């Protein structure tokens, strides 16, 4: 039978077999044949993991004829009746001490004493191969070899200089590696371990997704507004039937709110395939403002391009989406899109849009007022969000994927601008950069 593949380690059961075969006084070559490995592997295993056991008795060659007394303190007045050969303290201080070695161990082809039947009363230093101890030592050695980082101090400094400032900008490790992967020369898991081990200046708390989120607070009242409009023909079941019969793209729509006292809100339109999300400023969270915002988009794109890009819109049951006819009708007459609604309390039915809101919340945290923001501010926020590399897009940004799937005129007419990878900022500091005087 052929030898084991090169580089494969011995297992715990194989080490147990080695110990048992050594007790039976089998040769190294025979043990190697049984385990189907090289004799040098067995020899090296025994040499590296055999334990030297010091005898409890005197191991001097003169032990049988020795009659020395008071070797520790010859000038002592008290008479020590114990022979020095029986005292572990006096043994090594004797000027006549000479260490004895086992002739049988020296002459044996097996450099261990596992097979010896006189081990318990042995006067010599002997070696024992113990399978459990050998396995523990091998596991510890393997762990130490695989721990740490195969990088010089200069390489660590260069990685830190690139990664830490970008993490402080709110970028994820995945996004950083899409732009600087070849330059850094480390994997995503390695970079995360370096941060967890405090090798870099960035810390685990600087990574948003690595920090445990607080439990969601329960709503104290049930007075929040919901839509009470009749939605026949616009239900989620109608939506499923429609997309089954028509091969069209779906855009998901929702709003992002500020503090309770705010009237302003942000209307978001999310292209599911490309993950591009548009943000439109609403002066108040009302159905009239939503219709007005859609009218502005249609006016900028033209009815034909609007219908091509927004053939179907799926939204929730918020009161601001009550004017179904107003959202569907074109500013030039006729129908510009089809509106459908999720089931009540089923925001997961438009989960792509809801999940993408977390990037907006990185820049505009919950509890922040929206009153002082303008459409220019919101457009800049969405440019940074849409320029952020996504693992779900295989390292591409929504804008990069969107340019391959959506008409180029959509980007030109709406002024959608991709931000360079290193300039992407997903923290509230973005507004200080936009308004340095404030």
C-alpha cells in the first residue's frame, strides 16, 4: 500500500497505535509498514515527542557500593544516619557522582523504554512515548505555526495606513479590498483577524456589522398613520400575477423619516437588480408630495424613459402612498407606471429596499432631523451609497452594474455621479465635508 500523502499529519488514533506497537517491542520499520508511512516519519515522531523521565532513585554508577555520609554539610555536628545515595538533595553534590546510563536503551534500535518491564524500579534516566501527550504537543505546535501573520513590520504599517482611514470613513472591509486587494495582499478573513487582534489602529467597534445591535424598541402607541384607501387590483397577489405575465423590472418604493417633529422625509426608489437607490426630498410626508416627486422625475426623464425605467413600483401601506391614481398617471396624460402594495406588516416583501436603507442610516442616523437637508445633500448621500461595493454584486458597485442594465440617459438626466472608491464616505462626517462652514 502506498505511503500517506506528503504533508499529512499523524492522527490521534495513529499515535495510539505507535504507543501500542512500541510496548510490543516492534521495530520502527514494522510500525511504518502498519501505518503506511515512511520509517523516518515514525523515527521523527518518537524523537520529537518522547518524554525524558528522571529516576526517583540515585542514578550514580557507584550507587551499589557508595557509603558516603553528610555530603551536604560535612562540618555539621549532628550525625545524619541516612546514606547520601538515598537522599535526592545530596545526590548531585557528591564529588564522586557520575551519571549512569542504561546499556539496553543505548544498544536498542528503539530509543524509548515503553517495552521495558523494569521501568518502575529503574535507576536510570529513561524515555517514554505517550500518545496523548504527543497529540497535545503536535496540536499546540500546529496552532502556534498557524497563528500570527507572515508579514514584516513595514508591510503591517503599509496595510494600517491604507485600511484604518478608510474604515473611519465608514467603508467596509469588503469594499476596501475591492479597490486595494492586490496592494494589500491579504484576504478579508485575515484583515478581520488583524483588526480583532488589535494589530491595526482600527478596532472591532469601528466595524458596524461586527458590533452587536441593540434590541428593537417596541412602539408604545398604535396611533401611527396607515393607508385606508381601497386597493383592489393593487394588492400583493395582483402584483405576483402581473409579474408572472409580464417580463418587467420592479422598482421598490419607501420613505425614510427623521425625528417625530419633522415634516420632511426622503422618498426612496430602489432598482432591485442593480441595487441602485434614488433619494427624493419631500417637504412633508404626504401623498401630494409623493406624487409631486414622481412628477419631477418624469419631467426630468420624459414620459417614455420614465415608463421604461419604472414600469412597476412596489411599495408599502404608508399613508403617504394613498393617492394611487396620482402616482400612476402621467403629467402628459395616460398611465406612466403600475403601483402595487405589500401585505400589511410585511416589509420583507420589499426587503431589498428596506435593507438598502441601512446605508442611508450610516450617514443620517435615526433621530437626526431632515429639515435642514436639501435635494443636493440627498443626491450626494445617494451617490456615496450607490458607489459602495457590494458582496451581493460580486465586488461591483450599484452604479457599475446599473450602467450595464439601465439606459445611460437615466444617469445623465438625473445627475447620478459615481464617487471614487477611496472617497466613499458612509458616516455623518460627509455633511461636514459638504458644508465646511457650518
